[in-house]
């Protein structure tokens, strides 16, 4: 079995890089969704939600950078064009969402979808002892599960 400079199997690492690029693309769309709802939110909960959405998009921006740097660490090239992001995205694109409940539902739906991709990466990276990718996915998953719980509590679901 051929390994890379990190001691990870080359073929399996290429698959992980591909999955990370898929996650990167979906995160970029999620980030843009958050920017849109941050800008467009209206109503009595504006002040609270405007701040919360900014917190979420700042966090997602950091995660985007972490994902891209992990791809580079593994010897890959992160996707970096809007065209690439749209081609590899599978989450719902939110447009002109100003209603608080629709915005929160979009966030929950997006995070649930990101969790699916992250669990795939977690399983594939764990199978080849790629601790760097596994640890990052574990951290993302734990944080997003809590965010989903909080959003559902807000929705009273």
C-alpha cells in the first residue's frame, strides 16, 4: 500500500479529499445562506436573530478555512470558484428569506445535511487512521448537533 508524506494511504486519502471538497462546497452555500438571512431578516425578533446569524456565518467562515487547509494538508486542492461550489452543492439555496421561522428551518435543514457529509468523512477518515480529518469532523458534528437542538428548541419542535 502506497502512503503519502503523512503516512496515510494515497487512494483512500484522495477519496477523503474529494469528500472534503464536497463539504467545502456545501459550507460555502450554507455561509451564503446565512449572509442572506442575516441581511434580510425582519420582524420582532430582528435584533436577536440578526446577531445570531452573524455569529453563525462567522463560525462557518472559520470552518470553511479549516476544511480548505485540511484539503491542502492532505495534498489536495480546495475548490474555490462559485461554479465549483454550485456543481458540488447539495443543500437548499435560500433566497429572499426574511421570515424568522423559515430562516431557522433553513439553518436546521442545512446543518442536518452537513452532518451527513461530515459523518461520511468521519467514517472514511477513521478507517485509515486519518486523525486530523476525524478530529475535525468530530468537533464539527458535536457543535452542529447542539446548534440543531437549540434551533429546534427555538422553533418549539
